[in-house]
């Protein structure tokens, strides 16, 4: 199952097929919604998706900042975007795919089989000299897609703690947040005990494209990941953990994603916290 599509390949498919749906998932932690950036210039035909309101639910702090939306709500949103069963869906952002990966993972988890990340994000489309459209697109004809969670593996706080002991639990946040040197948004600083620091920035090349599969596999194996041990991923609120999950999939691994992530863990007072550097990895 493919994970990525190049800008040139997307352009060719858009010219020759009518079952390609493109979603613009621009978003930044703490920033305004990306709708203004979308209106300033987007891939022609792309539909804007609001990560905070359409790709996340909202509940108590103990559920995390971006819990998974109720599947009925996600299905209603996907139908507003014009999605149908069997469509190919391409998602992109302007953040190295770190927010678009949330849509990639969520739609795959909900049963859509052909969801692809635009490799290199919007920058790759621009670099290829491909056109942008401004303003708003016409409202898509309502889709008829049927969604149900369960296609990908998720874990809760208890299982994340267990994987940190018996397998490999990767923390996708920046190293400074993992070490507890800074915490800009969640109530406690540090990381889940036993977790390994694996910032998502290291999944990408300098041009914002994903590193080749062989390089990613070497990266994760150096962190202790093997096919024989469970590997879990988390981040601040379950968004960039999806980017780590995509990189692991490209490398040939099958990860478990912890949707609540640090924003949930740090709001649970009975959960222990570690700070400082990662423990040594073992093969």
C-alpha cells in the first residue's frame, strides 16, 4: 500500500481521472486556522479541511487536545468534502506533511484504502511550477463515503506504558519537549517513562520530502525498532504522531498510534513523567 505521491504524478492524475480528491490540511499549533492561506493559493480543486474542528473531537483535558472525532462526524465531514467509497484521496499542507498526516492516518483508520500524502507538501507543487488557485472553490457535490474505525491500530495510555516497557515507544515531538526543557502548551513537561525521542523532523530531507524507505528503516532500527517488537508512537496531541506512523509505514513497519498522546498523559495526575535524555536502546 503506497503512502506518498509526487507533485508531478498528482498533476498527471488530476488531468486524467475524475476520482481524485485533494484535501488542503494547513494548520499550525497555536496558530489561526489555515483557511486564509488556502484562499491565498491552493492546488486547484482542493477542499480546505479544518484540523481542529473536522479532524478532532473535543472533550475534557483528560482526553487530550485532539481526540479522535466520533466516526459519524468524520463521515459527515468527508461527505461534505465530496468523498466517495473507492476514491483516491491526496492530502497536503505547507508543514512538511506534519498536519496533513493527521488526515492521512484518520481516513485510513476509518477504512479508506487509497489515501496519499503529497510528498514535499505544497512546496513541492510550487517547485514543480504547477498552478495555484485563489479564493474559495465551488462547494463539492456531497459524497457518499462510508467510514468505520478499526483499519489501523490504536493504543490507550495503559498500552502505551506497556509498549514502553516491552517494545519501543517513540516520542515524535521536538527533543526539547521530550527532555522536559520546555513545554509550551501541556500541563507537565517531559515524556512517558521509557519512551525514545524520535522527532518527526528527522523523517524528512532538507527539501521537505520524506527520506527514502531504506534511510527511514535504518533510522528506526537504530532507535531499536524491529519487526519482532511492538512499536508505538505519540506526540503532543496525536497530530504529528501520524507523521511518525507514515514514516514507519514507508520503512515497512506497522505502528500503534496513541491518539491521546502527551496532552492526555500529562493531564492524568497518576501517570509518571520522565525528563532528560533517552534511555539506551537495545536490539
